[in-house]
């Protein structure tokens, strides 16, 4: 099926530093998402993004979080500054359109470790 | 989006056909039924989805009850690679498009 690429697969960072997670979505997709999963727990929605704007964000999407997709390139999640509780696997997803009939495709995740 | 109920876990033997149930008694007429699966350390993988009619693809058969209050994901001839957490998720057509994951069903496959 369609592939969403996430680079790198693992990132280690010191608490308080900034980190940017990169996502290369499916080429013709227009809607983008970030999810967070702590080891052993269920996937949690963070944010979705369309046409340069955040459409919806959850309570987990703290003020320290931001997303953008400059010039149609990578879709990024930036955390500044990072905290210990930000350690998790972050999954990016994309879909062609909005609405419940459109399938989301997920990347393999970036494991973020905050020391 | 309406809520779904799935068993916490199921077990099968390689080569068997597995029936994974999902209850969605409060489903609305415009909600799609989606199935995803996830193995440890990987992202969720799309399996199938449907609205009213049964659907089939290379991975699975989705049987939807006539009143749409339940559905069953049928995996023919499972292999060890089918061991995963299977999520049944409802999504509103024309909604904000996010997926809301629950705990899902942990499917174990015995050689």
C-alpha cells in the first residue's frame, strides 16, 4: 500500500532541547496527522493538519508542540522545549481527503527518548 | 464517533480462519467501520473498511450485520505474521477524519 516515511526511526535528546520529527507523507495526500504512543499503551491522537492549518488538536498537543509543512516538503512535529514525558513513539499519517471515507496510512514511527 | 467493543484477546492456530468480532450498537448511519492492525514497534496497518455491504480484499473479509450494530473481521488461513492488535474503529463520513484508537483485540497465533 501507500508508504509514509518517518526519519529517523529513533532520536535521543536531552530534556529542554528542541527536537523536530520528520514525516514524508504519501505524495498526493493532503491531510496529515500526528499520533503519540507510550510503550504498552494505546495510540493517542495529537493533531491533524490541512492546507497549512491545524484542523484539530487534542489535550496532548501542548503549547510546546508545533506542526508545519513548509513548501509541500516534510510534515514536521517540533517540540520545544522537550520534557521527560514526551518520551514515546510518534506516528505520522496522511490521507488523500477529509472525511470518514478516506483511509489514513501510517508511518513506522519515530521513537523519541528524552533524557 | 460512536464507541466499539472488542474482546481483549483471542488465540488461533496457524492455518485456521479467525473471526474477530466488534460490537457497535450505537453506530450512526453515516459511520464507516474501519479495521487496522498493529504489531509492536510498527505503525498501524490498514486492513479494510466498509459502510453497509460486506467487503473483501487480499487481507481479510469484513462481514457487517444487516442492522450494522456489529461486524466481524474474518482472516482466512492465518499465519504467524497475522499476530497483532486488531482495532475496530468507527469514523463519520464528512467528519474531521481523525482515527480514535482503543485497546483493540490482541490476536495470538500459535504455530
